[in-house]
C-alpha cells in the first residue's frame, strides 16, 4: 500500500525522442563523428542499447513503438497513409485490403498516450505522426494526445512544409510557414511551449518525433558549411572505418 502511494506520488515525466531514419553510428555516443554533445551527455548518465530491433522502415516501427504490438496487429504491416495524388483522389493509399495492412493505426490497439492519459498524464506530441492521416479520427488528438504540432504524413520540406505534407496544429491544418522556418527548430519550440503552458503539476508524456534526418535532407546553411570540407576530404571509406573503430572501443560491437 505504501509503495503504491509512493509510486503514485512520484510518477516521472517521460520524454521520448525519435530521430527518423538515422544511421546506427551517426551520433557521437555510438561512434559517429557528428558532434551531438547533449545526446552524448544523456548516454553517459544513462544506458546505451547495443541490441535493438525495428521493423525495417519508419511507420511500422512507429506503430509498434506507440502500441507495444507487432506492426501487423496495429494495422500498419508495411506502409502508412500519405498524401493522395491528384489523379487518385479516391484511392485508399497503402490500404492493401487486409487487417494487417490497412495503412493506419487500428482500433484493436491502444497507444501509450491513451493509456497514460487515462492515468492522469498530460500527453503531448510534436513532429512526424505517419500513423494515418485521411480522416481526423486517425490523428494524434484522437489517439490519446492532448496537444500536437507537426506533420501527419511521412515526410515534408524542412523549410516550407505545405499542401498534403503541410503542418497541423492540434486538429487544425496550418498554412505554409514564412521564410526562415525550419522543422527541427519549430518542433523543439512547440515541445517547450506545451510544457510551459501546462497549468498543474501532473506528470507529462512528451513524444518528440523529428523528421530529421529523413529525406529531403535539408539543413541550415551554417551547418552544411561546417562539414562540407570534412566529408569531401575524408570520404565514405575513411569515415566508415573510423566509426567502426570507435564502436569497438565503446564496446558496442565485437571486433569480429
């Protein structure tokens, strides 16, 4: 009884950050040459997983991550809904006609946001959803999130998200942003905004799903210029060998 009360009064805030299509050794704490000091600091004070499985592509992995189920059980065995082309306005995009391949998160599952919300958590999401977009009943707010800012589709311009790959705020589609916009910065800003606007001390679950580094691989000019010379001078083979050596040194992979 005492332990139950103690656990109830000490429920942690949960921050789940997902990078899209990132290479296993891209970040510093996994052997990469890209400077990622904040992530590296989290790893130094936490746990690095060295044996992790996904479902080979983005949206089925998200379906499993959000529900704890195999992707087919959640309805996204292969690919999720994306914007319809102008020549196929009535086609059910990526719906193969079977329960395991509907292209959107089904109602035979519950999301982590739905479970935590029922337990008194605030539930926030920013970034890429890609678990269903044709019909508002498939959007984040209808699957357990209190607030949402991001893209419903699988990819967008980092600089000018628009049209079917545009931005959504809660349940409202937004116009194309003005010049100077960048998705990674905006997603971070809205994550902070949602927490800052919280009115009570109840715990929160924050799901930050960046579209970076998924295509179209757009970065700030300053960031690109910082690394162009480095990669052009070294090339793929040298960088790959350096990463492999670091991963062995860190104990992430075996020398064989």
